[in-house]
C-alpha cells in the first residue's frame, strides 16, 4: 500500500508566472477553474483514502491504527483548504462588485 501525502500548493512570485500557468493549463480551462478542480480532486482523493483506511481497520487488515487518524486529518485539512478557497473567491467577487466603474 502506498503512503499518500497532501500535495502542497506552490507560491507564485509574479503575475507573469500566473499567466504562464494559465497558458499551460489543460485545454481551455483557466487558472481559476483548474485550482478549484484540483482542490475538489484532492478532497475526493482524501475522502476515498479515509474510507479505505476505515474499511481496513474494521476488517482487521491494518496493523497500525494511527494511519486511520492520519487519513482523517488529511481529509479534514483538504476540506478546510477547499472551504478557504471558496471563501477567498467569494470575498474577491464581492470586492469586485463594490468597485465603481
């Protein structure tokens, strides 16, 4: 069984790097969409890993019970990250709506 780790986000140093990342994104998807899709994929992956670890614990196929707690913490962190991304996106949208033209 492979050890699964939370993938960290990479900080961007400039706007030009963001444009470069956007151009390298898959198909016609923009950077904004790809960030959220990656976060949702991470949450799904973490939840599946947690469900698998819980199953292995319940059936007695796991030697170290602490891996279930680690998987639960990873899943919780992934959900928290997604919620914070959503909150920041909503804050940015609201700020844009308050701007005068």
